C-alpha cells in the first residue's frame, strides 16, 4: 500500500507483535500474526513513536482507549457503518453480540435474520482489528469467531482477558 508507514509494535499477544499501518489521515490497518518489520516513511517518525506508545500502553494495561486518528479509507458502505458503530458504542471491557451490534448500527431491518451473520463477516474483514475492537463482538452463545483461525481465537481470548471480560487462566501472560 503506497503512502503507508508500517510500525511494528512488540506485543504479548499469542503470535507476538502487531503491525500498524499509518497514512497522512491516521491509522489505516492493523495486523497480527506473522507481521513484517517496520517501514516508516521519512517524516512519519513522530507518528510511529505515538503509535508504539499508545499501543504499548494498551498491551501493558495502562491505556483503555486510543487517541490515534483513524483512516477509514479501507472500509465502505455497510462495513463502515457497522465498524464506526462498534468504535463509537462498545468501550473497553464491554462486549456486544453480533445481533446487538446489527441493531445498534441501524443498518439492518429489525426482522433480518441474516444480520448477525453479516456483522460476523464484517468483523472478519475489519482492517483496524485493535483500534476498532472486533474482539468485543461475541456470539449470543459464547465467544464467537475471530479472523486468523486458532491464532485469531487465542488473540481474541487474550484481549478479552486483558480488558477484564474473561477471567485469567493459569497460563495468562498479560499485565499483572
């Protein structure tokens, strides 16, 4: 992606570091699992340090939200509506079901039985997985899914444990 600085942030997540893509507008993408190295464009060093500080503080349990601007250009239509609703309405330590998020977004008819499934697909296509917290969206009968297969589910469990939604297990490697 041209015009994007990629910032690698070391993380205690299963799978390790995350990578955050930043444009002139703000954060445009986040990735976990098998992330590459940093490639910060000239002039973006200050942005990179801010990203590292805020994301690092979140993983350390010292930050509950992000003050980083978001670049929504990799989203559109229904996807953007649902993701912006999630970003605005579901704060740290809270969860919402796929169906509840569909209703909150106002983008679906009340009797649309496919809405929760559509929201699940939108969560799977979320380019801003950490800052637009799709890990906070769960199934009505349990944890639900998360992109990236088993690693993704482990990341979702880790993030929900960090935020106090799930109780830590004996192998928890997060902040004390």
